[in-house]
C-alpha cells in the first residue's frame, strides 16, 4: 500500500500562531506562496478549513488555483450555506478550470457556528439535512436535470428544461463534469448520527488522530457500519507534525513551542475538552499521565514537552487546533526523527489510514522539512512522480531497505 500526504492551506501562520505574539500578519500573497509551495513540493493536496470568520475556502481555492498545477484542493464545506445546485455550479466551474482538482470535506460543524451562519438545525437533524444536501449536490454536479425533492431540500428542474429548451444559457451553461463519478466527498463525524451519515455518503472518512491502535479501532467500527450498507470507505487522519533529522532536534523544538505557549492557552483548551458538568478544578482524569499534567497546569506552570507524549512520537502538546491536555484531538502532533515518523505513519497505514493531512508552523518552512526529510522514506500514491528534494536521502533509504528484513521497524529512540 501507499499513502497520500496533504498539507494545510489555511491562515493564520506564524512560528506559534496560537499565541498573539507568535502569529504573523499575512495576506493573500502569503497564501499564494503557500499554495505554490505545496504544489511544487508534490503534496497530494491541501485541506482548506472552514469556520466562522477567516477566509472563505472556495474563494481561497479559486484565488490560488492559478499558481498550482497538480495539487488537489480539499475544501471544507458546511452544508446549507449555499444551495446544493449553486455549490455544484461552483464545483463544475472549478473542476473545468483546474482539470478536476476539487475534493470536498463535508463537515457538519457545531451548533454555535451553524446558528451564526443562519442554519438552525439541531445536531442530529443537521445530519438528516446534510444527507439530502450532498445527494442533491452529487446529482446536480453530474448533470441531473430534474431537480431534487426531499424533506429538507427541494430543487426545481433546470430552467431551460422547464421552458422546453435544451439550448445553453447566458453565462455558459452546459458545463460537463470533469470527475466522472462526481467530486469525491471526504468528511468526518464521530457521534452515532455522524457515523451513520458518513457511511452512507462519504468516499473518505476522516478522523482526528489518536494512537495508531485506537484510531484503527475507530476505523474498523466505521468500516463495519459501512459494510452493512455494502459500502467500502477509505480512511484518513489529521495530524500536526514536527519532523527533524534526529529525535533530539524534534523534541527540542517541541520544548521550544511549550516554552512559548502560555498556561492560559492550555487552560482554555482544557475547558473546551472537559466533559459536561466538570470544571478545571473538579475534573479528575482516569489517566495518571493526564492527571499529573493537569496538576502541574493547575499550579500555574506547563509540564515539559516530553510529558505530553502519549505513545511513541504521538504528542498532545500545544498546536493551533488546541492543546489537548485531556487526550488526543484536533491538535495531536507527530514529533520525531524522519525515520521514526515514517515508521509511525506506516503503523497508522497498517491500521487503515491512507491519507494524512499534516501541518506544522510556519507552514511554508515546515512543508519543506516534511518533503525533504519524510517524502523519500514513504511510498507515496499522489498520481504523479513526487519530486525528491534530496536524492541522497532516497539512496540511503534504498540501501537500508536492502539491508533490513521486510518486517524490521526503525528503532524508537
Ligand atoms: C479532519 C477533520 C477536519 C475538520 N474540519 C472542520 C472544519 O474545517 N470546520 C468545521 O466546522 N468542522 C470541522 N471538523 C469537525 C466536524 O465538522 C465535526 O464537528 C466533528 O467531526 C464532530 O462530529 P460529530 O457531530 O459527529 O460529533 C473537522 C473534523 C475532522 C476530523
């Protein structure tokens, strides 16, 4: 098997972008430079994340498309903010301009974000609505002319069809789908309705990372639900990354990040992760490592970087997507030497993960490090020849592969 490595095309950027002092003031030119870098380095694609505020993802994708040639744009979309027919029109346009390089990340967000955008379904109903939305989108992208009649989504037949004419319309009607099976839907959902929705609709199921065995367990549960419907999904995960030539250098950098992170950031992140009814003062973790870290944070300090290592090379230290002191979530980070991280990626792969959406900050600098140090150690399935920045690393890998037995794993040091 081989893996796909994606990077992250989303502001903000900086050395420690979760802290006001570590965040850069960047704009459109920086995003263009980032997109061009991702493309040039040979990443499979990049995730464009969505939320309330910040740049709008389809605008970022369209605006940076012209500086790229082969990367895919995995744009996160909350269903319902655009009509599915309008989204299909945008997707057709983007695919025709890019040679079919759009992927969509179907995310259902949370109550606060949906309500602020004007979509007022509750959590479970959001998934019922979303099923119809994505079905209507798919049909519309593939050129179905008769509209869609659902409980939540109703699309009338195409106007020219309704008027009895099949001629093109102003604006260049009649765009043909570039991806013959439609735009691939990637997406997430961990709750029961989220999993039910995913197994019915998605091509690629995504989850924030955990330890490889725990992530594999989740993938197997989702795969079993999909099998009940006769469907097979592919799987992907999301991780931050600190890769260096040696373990020591990687952990020194992780420590530097901790040294430049405030206790307040840890406390804010803990509060977001607490189970309902618990407070920072009352919560007791069943995990002794988490409890020790909590006690240190309660005393007003941050533990050492290594104290957040929950599995070889898997770290719950600070990241832009949270400081997951209570357990791995969106901020989970791979930390280590290139050899050991490659071993960990192969371990995730053995647990079913095929796509890895990575980020490290600053985004352009760390994208180079990953391409330079890690790409030569992995079997990549990007649909094109991935450029190797440093040919001597590839030669060293081939030499090691000849010397070692097929089952041998790099040592964890
Ligand atoms: C890889 C990944 C990327 C995500 N990206 C976004 C995003 O850009 N915007 C967003 O609102 N939610 C994002 N989410 C969160 C999902 O929308 C959703 O809230 C989460 O999967 C919880 O699902 P649940 O409702 O089943 O508990 C992402 C989730 C994953 C695993």
